[in-house]
C-alpha cells in the first residue's frame, strides 16, 4: 500500500508527505496509477535498463531524472542528430549509441525505451518497440492520427508490454490533490474547465543549416506535428476529462496563423470547445503571440474555482471579515468615497478580489515529470502496468487530435466512436462495428 | 531639569479614560456583531482589534487634553 511503503527516493518521499499520509489510501483509489510505487520496497535492489530513442531537448530532460534514479541504467541511446547524441552522452557517458532505433530495439540488454522523437515518428517506433518486447514510455501526443493512437494502444494490450505516456500531471501532487477535492464535490458541480497555454515567442529552435529546418523545427510543420494542439493541448485536455470523469461528445474549433507568418504551417493561435451531452464544456486555447495570461486550467464549480497551475483554489463565498473591521471599513467608505460624476451607470462584473488558498499549502515545486519517470522505472522492474495510465494518455492524445481535426475541417465533430476503448473511468466501452451499427 | 510628576490622581484619571475608551470600543464591536449578524464569538476573537481601537480612542482624548493644558500654561505665564 502507498501508506506503508518506505520511500527510497527523496522525490517520492516528499511527494507522499506533501499529500498527507491520511489521504494516500484515497489517492490509491482516485489515482490508481500511483500503484506503480506499491512495490518500491521489494525492488530496492533491482535495476532496469533503459534505452532512449530521440534524446533531444525533451529526451535529455527525461534522461536527467533517469540518471538520478539508482534503479535505472541508461544503457543505450538512438538518434541521427549528432548534437543530441553529444548532449545525451554527457548525461549517460556509458550508453551505447545507435543511429538506427531498430538496432537499439534489437539490443537484448534494453528492457524499456523512452520515445521522445518528433510526433510523426512515434507510431513506427512504438509499434516496433512492442514487437521487440520492449516496455514503452512515449512522449505525448502518442500518435500523429487517432487511428495510430488506437493501434498503439491495442498493440500495448496484445503485446503485454508496459505503455506509459508523457502525461506528467498524473503524478503532480497538486493535480492529484485537486482531483481528489473535485471528485469529493468540494467545489460543487463542475460546469466548465477553461484551459489555456499562452506564450510570446516564435517556438523555433536554432537551425545550424537551412537543410535541417524541418528536422529541428518539426513542431512547425504539418507533416510532422499537429502544432499547439498536440504539443501543448494534450496536457491540459487530459485535465478536463480527469476533472469531469467522462469524455465530451462533440468538438468545434478554430485556428489560424495570425502573427508568426514565417513559413510555418501550424497555427499560432488555436481555440477549441469540447461539449458534453450533459451541458458541461471544456475549452482549450493557445496563443503564442501574447503571454499575459500564461498557462492555466480553471476548473469552475458552483462553490469554487481551482487553478492547479498556480497551485490555488478559490471559494465563491469568502468568509466575511470580522464585524468590527466591516464597521470600520464602512466608516472609511462613508468618509472617503467620492460621489460619482458622469461615470458609468453600471459596474462591470469583474473577477472578485479573492486571494485564494494554496492547494498544498505552498508554492508548486515540481510538475510530476520526475515521478512519472520514476514510476516507469518501477513498472519496468516489476513488469506491472499501473492501472489507467495508458488509457489516460490514450484519451488525452485522442482529444487533441480530434480537436485539431475540428479546427482543420471547420466542422462540429462528434466523438469518433470507432476509437473508444474499454475504460470504465470515462464510462466508455469498446466500439463493436457489428452490433453498434445495427439499427 | 524639571521633574515630571505623575500623581496618583492623574494616573487614576488616565486609567479611567482608557477604561472608558475600551468600553466604547467593546460596545461598538457588540453593535457591529449585531448589525452584521456575526457570531458572538467575535467578542473574543476580535479582542485585538478592540484593543487597537481602544488605544486609538484614548489617543483621541489625549490630544485635546494636551492642547488644553498647553494653552492653560501659556495663559498663566502671561
């Protein structure tokens, strides 16, 4: 059990301490993927061998956590770009270097692989990895198309190999605590989740040679990326479904290139509305020519609002100040208030001045990535797939690709039933093409 | 240098002013509790606000009294 396990890693220890021992049992029910750490005691002396395919910036970021984990050995890397190889070797100097990922997959000394390559290459690599008997951690979005995601998930099931996706918020203490509170009804009926990720930058990487433009800046081109939806939206859409505990049934969207007209093919501003049959809505927007509002997911209930990124929640009804202070305040108002002259005859309904409360009692320190990587290491050692982690990643990918399709077509799209999988948490079951199409 | 003599009588008088200030502040707190429909426990939880307001009221009484004494002193000199 999570409650009794003795942590061997500072991050995990801090993690559970932060959440509170009393809550750990409940968390095992609401966030069952944490069961990845359930055998952390028994595996104290075990090690696993990890290969990293695509050790670019994200790959090296993940390697940094692997290098700190005493249970993981980075035994091999595969890339075709020498600067990435050089950077990765600084983290794992003893790793074997492959130019062809298939040779890494054929290496019997590799137990599991981390795939951090451009989006359009995930499918081939992950399918080959499952076929080669390797456990897989694939960065989000897992596939370039919904069909690819579906096939990858099914191959995970049929191969019996582990499948982790880069949804680090599943391991972020803030989000785990928030979802626990949301599902307990602390914030009342959740009517909307409003997610956005805004930046002010061109999203470009430096290119040493123009011939490498599409190779390095793959995020900007349609043949290799779904743009902001796949690279940023995937994280936040998963927060919406996690909060609602169900999938939307329709989506509409709009996007365009409004500012960064530099030859890119993906939109620099996107907005999608995902609607539920029961009326709730999940919205996602991303603009990369304005960073004022930054990054957030606003989970809005009739009793309160949660903003997990900033680590705070706000109740609608704030406890009034002591009566004595209210009295003093009213005296001040009577003394100093000016009589309005030719002003507006109405007051705009602006947000309340409400400083809120910190979800964990302190400012956020981590985004869960280190724990996600640690969980993968634990799972590779035990060979046990933590509950629901693949499914959460699958549906997160599906939502962003579905939204992207809505933007591209300009239509209101129903949920693609053919890609529903068995997942009790969202109340979905596998689509049966024979029985489900009969009138 | 002249000694400042703070007689027992004047001490009692100042304490009386302080007590009156405290009673006024406490009554104002009670009135506010009733007016804003707040819990009576605020009679205790707002004690430090009441205390601060007591000092404020006391200071208010102190200023005119000091001014009065200064003026009286000047008049006697003349």
